C-alpha cells in the first residue's frame, strides 16, 4: 500500500482551531516535522484541510 510523507512547512499562528487540531491529529507539532502515514481517504481528507500548511509526497 502507498504511503504519504507529510511535512509541515508553515506555522499555526493565526490559524483556525480546526486546522490546529488537524495538524495535531496528523502528528505534526512544529515547522519541519515529518510523518509518514498510510494513504487512506481519512488521511487524504485531513491533508486537504491543511493543504496550505503542509507539503505531501507519495513514498513506498
């Protein structure tokens, strides 16, 4: 199964509470943090919510 590498590129200062909680749920705490998650619809939806704060790459 494919995996997604999610990297936080921008901070959460000034963001809505839902965006902050989504980043926390993904496991991102600060700029430069990287997590690798399975490519599932739930994860894609969370990434779409904070797409202006993160960079996503597909990895195997």
